[in-house]
């Protein structure tokens, strides 16, 4: 899977969540994440996409779960953006990189 496909999956998840939860506050949170998605480096998206493929869609499912937490208000941050959402996956990506280097 390419980074573009993962980006599309994230956008689709955001659209689905917006449809499920018709709440102005949650929609604003998701829109903030979606508008910053293009600022996430392609290398990060590509690496997450590779992990997602290797883990049979588990990474995309975790991202969707994270987005649902944003909607629920469990994550409140005035500067919430896509990079902040993906930052929590950094250790997983670093572990995968180390495994491939060894």
C-alpha cells in the first residue's frame, strides 16, 4: 500500500465518522485533522501504510480508533492535527525500522 492509499483510508474514516456523529464540535476536530493531513511527511505515511499492510489493516484500524477518541472528546488539544495523531505510532515505526536494519 502506498502513502496515498493510507491517506485516502484516513480521509474515508474521517468522512464515515462525520456521518456517524453529527456534532459540530467533533466535526470541527476531524476537519482540523483532515486539513493538516497533507503536512504529514510522505515517508511517514508510506511507512505506516507498509506496517498496515503487514499487519492486515491493524494500523488503519488503530488510526480510526484514535479518531473516534477525538470525536468522543477523550483527546482534547487545541493544536490537534494529523501529525499529532500519527506521532503515537512513531515508536511502532521505529521498532519496525530497527527490525529491518538488523
